[in-house]
């Protein structure tokens, strides 16, 4: 049990976020959960199609589902930490049942609530988030074995038939970027990036 | 027209196309009508804050949205409203079926219901309590238009005076 998640490499969230962003060529929407997930996305690239949450812990996947349903032709990626994902496990069931083929969820799993003092999360214990996603009905749920595997999974994510959930074991390095903290500006910029701004 | 017909028609007239909900007895005719109508994208969520998140994402990506919930579910969304909907200026359309009064049998519902209007007021969210079919269309249509125009959320509280309340409640009352 759980041999897959314990055999994968421990990777860097910052490095994987950079690799992800480099592979986005079609103005894909990226919705990032709070804290270090956000910080590393900003550090990787402050794209207009990035949406940064400020406090609604757990809502990155539900927000990304809404974006994916509204724009089925656009690739949509949710970046979420393990602690945040554990707060909103039910959304995996909702997403699996809605079956948005254009949605990819990436979980950064370091097994700790890193930003609040490194307390252990359930995924630091016995819980396997990929197994949870598969059990929720995700057609594709994969542990990221190493950086090259991550690249391959990202490149093949539409061929595999979505929605897709990928989970990467990451280290406990803090996020590198500076959080944007102007919500109306974040919204407006994101809507311009998605072509939905009123003016 | 029933209150449900009027609400559905008004959502359509205002191009509100994604409806995220957590089930409720009183809302059943509206939930079923939305699910049966291809105009709408119907999302059954597991929690009300999840539904608020999905409605927010849909709005950002160009699909107007509404969230349907019961009073007790509203009590789960204070953080989503305070950290997402209000500061990001999301014109969320919140439709709340009111329990906890006018023939409530569950004491938990009577207590949680008292947190709803103070929470909405504390966050400065415009809310209307809908009691009467004759003013329903005007309040819904004008307020939805105001929400999208002014980039602000709005809440509609469906009173038992309008809906008849929970059909299962009567048998539970002494």
C-alpha cells in the first residue's frame, strides 16, 4: 500500500512551477491556492492568465472548475498545496462527476502545513492524495516520479483524457515570489487575460 | 407562475448560465428545472463554499453564475465571501432558502438562521428577503442587473412566506 507515493523523488515546487509555466503556450489559465503555491507561481511568471487567491483556503480547485466549465476550449490548471486540498476533498468528487476534460489539478505535497509552522498534514501520514482522487472518480491520477516525468505528464495531459490530477512530493522550501495583494487588480488582470473584461 | 418559474426566467433573462448548488428541499423545483434545461450548466457541489468558488471561477471566465443554498449552508461561506467574493468584487448571485423561522422544527436551524443577516450586513452585501410573488420579478431582475453593473454580490433570501417553507416541516411540529 502507498508504495507509489513513497517511491517518488522529492522535488522542488519552484523548479516544477517554472517547468510548468515554460510549457504553457496557449494562454492557459492557472489558478493558484494560497501561500507558497501562489508565491512560486508569481516568481515563475506573472502571467495575465494567473489567478491568485488571498484567503479562501481550499477554493483553488472549485474556482478552476468554474473557469474550465466556462471556457471548455482553454486549458485550465489548478495548483494547490496538500493542506489546502485536504480542506476541500469533496471538490474532487464534484470535478470527477462534471468531467471537465480541460482541467488539470497539480498537488504540491510536502506533508506539512508549511506556512503555519510545518505541522503535519494527513498526507504526511497515511493518506495518499492520488488514491483519493482516483477513488473520487478521476480518470487520471498520477504521482510525479521525477522532473522529466512531470514534463511528460504535462505534455500528455489532454491525450490522457481529463480531468487529470497530478501530485508531486516536494520539499519544505518556502515560496520565492512576493504575493500580489490587490484583489480588484488581480481579478481585472485575470479577466483581461481570459478575454472576459468588460472594457 | 410559481416563484421557481419566475426565478428561473429571471436568471435566463440576465444570462446567468451556471448554477452551483447544494440541495435543499424548498429549492428542489428550481434545482430540477435548472438540471433539465440545457441553457444552464448545473453543478451539484458538496459544500456551499465550494459552490461559491465554482461560481466565482465561472464569472471570471465569462459565464454569469448563481449559487443556491439553504440558510445553514450560508453559515459555511463567510470566509469565501470575506476573502474572495467581496474583496475581488465578484457579482455573486446568492439564492438562499430560508429555514429557522415560521414553523421550524430543528433548533439548530433556528440558531444558525440568526447568523445570516448579521453576516451579510457585516460584509456590506446587499440582500433582499423575498416574501411576495407580486414584487418578486422586479426585485430579482433589478438587483441582478445592479449586481453585474456595480460589480457587487447580492443575496436573495427566499422566505417561507414566498415558498411555503419546508414541505416536510409540518409533520414535525407539535
